[in-house]
């Protein structure tokens, strides 16, 4: 063991003594590794930017039924919430019953805005993204469009107007007073829409169907017994990959849905294509590096045959001699990797600066620390493997050849 340690020290001294050959080997490795790191950084950065932009838009995860055919039971909708690929789901009334004219409290008629009512509940991804509390009771979150048209903000009151025709009688109408708790940013939803608790939509639909709503004092016929049926639902998939699985499940259940899976698949397809291109380039570069490194280390051993034979004559074991080229190859890998990292960091900063305005300051060339560590490990492993032939060649040196030439 002591012989191996001494041989390792000699290998390190010889590595730094032969400066020209060491510099060539380190530069050769860095010239191969640095472009690969830059290419991997651009691939990871571009895909990450696209994925993050998609994830910043919660609507990319929406899976909604096509039309409003109805017939969804509360139990069936609740069963969707138990699926691991579903992040949020809430029942929704029929489209025709989910539109309500709104006016600012105290405003005269004629200033109404017909807004869509969307149900919300705890865990709503859209409200969570903008740090907005889920409204309850007779409270509502309004879109920026509604707030602008009505001139309202958080804390203001708005009146919802519901009308219906009963049989041969005339028109009936009721007013639903609501309190605005928050205003959604324009980028969240550009429609005229308000987000309210599901019970409010249920009461609205029940009233428009001609039934009474005793809790609100709405007159009408007694509501029929039986489980409630809903016209649709608001559903958010857990992540980008889950959109397709949720869509496939609902389609198999006979529910035609609308998603933005095409946009998601475009990003995933680009990811696969760039990964394949990078893999092909990395494999070819890795093969070239192994061949170049193996020949370089083997040539170094042949140049130092006499020196290694003399070391063997001094009593060093074959294992100690084998360690000589391996240690030098690993040192080359370490220094070459450090130089490549420095080149990558400098060029990545230049790339990000060039594209900073187009991408609003987002990094287009970046690699996580885990990827850099993995690249370092692979380079060291390949260097080790490429030195094995030279290592066995050094161990087979016959000291008697040195004695004959002296």
C-alpha cells in the first residue's frame, strides 16, 4: 500500500513537471467538454423556459368537458378528485344558468355586465397562483374586465340580477347582492367572469329552472327529490404530463373534453428532439474522447518505458506501476472539467445577456448543479476506463530490458 502511495506521488509530480503535454491533454478535454456543456445548457434552459411559461399559465392544465350536456353526478365528480393526476375539480352548473348580469350596487339599470359565473373551492389553482383567498357565502372574485367595466374593487358591492318566465305568467326577477373580495389580473382571465362558491351557482340554476330557494327567499315550486346532476366541471390536471392521462381517462368514460394538450405536446416533442440530438452528439464526442485519451495515455507510457522500468527495479509492485497512468488520466479529467466549466460559465453568461431582452431576463443557458456533477463523474469514469489499457501496458514492462540498454 505504501508503494502505491509513493507511486501516486511520483505520478502527480511527473504530471505537473511535463507541463506541455499536460496542458495539451487538459485543453483537448476542455475543447470537447465545454461545447457539450453549452449545448446541454441551451437545451435545458430553452425547455425549462418554455415549461415554466406554460406552468405560469394555470389554464394550460384545464381539462373541461366539451359543451354542457349535463348528467354528471356529484359522486362521479368527487371520484375524479381522488385520481393522482388530478389537482383540483369542482362541479359546474349548465352554461345557460351560469351567466348573470351584474351592476355596481346602487347603480341604475342599463349599466349591467353579463358575466360568466365559475365555481371555485379550496385549492383552486387559479386563485392560489395569484394569492387570492377563495370566496365564500355571497362573496366573489371578479376578473379585471368586470372590475373595469363596473368600476369596482375589493370591498365594493355588486348586484347580480336573475330573471325567469314561469308558465303563462310574466317575467320574474330577483337580486343577488355580492361583495367583491379581490380582482384577478388581466393575464389570469380576460373574459367577463366572476368566481363564486358552488352553492351560489346551484341556487341560481335552481331558481332559473322554476324552483324555490328558501335559503335566499326565492319563490318557486318545490325542488324535486333525488341526487343533484351537474352540467359540467372545472378540472385542473396535476402537471403537464397529467393532462393527456386525464383526457384519455375521460374520453374512455365517454366524456369529450377540450384541453391544451397540443401546446404541451409541442414542448415535450421539442424536448425529445433536442435530447436525441444532444445524446447523439454526446455519444460521438464521448467515443472520440475515449479514443483520444486512451491513445494519449498509452503514448505517454511508451515514452516513459525506461522510467517506469527503473521504478519497477526499485522494488515497486505491478499494482503501483498500474496506478501511474490511471492517476495522470484522472488528474487530466479533473483539470479539464474545471476549465470546461469555466468556459461554459463565461459563454452561458454571454448567451443569457444577448437574449435577456427577448426572454425578459430568463436564463436560456443553464445547467443544475446535479447535471454538472453528473458530467464530472462521467468524464472521470471515461478517463479511468481509457487509461486501463495503458495501465496494463505499464505493468507488463520488463525491467531486464532497461538493464540491457544501460
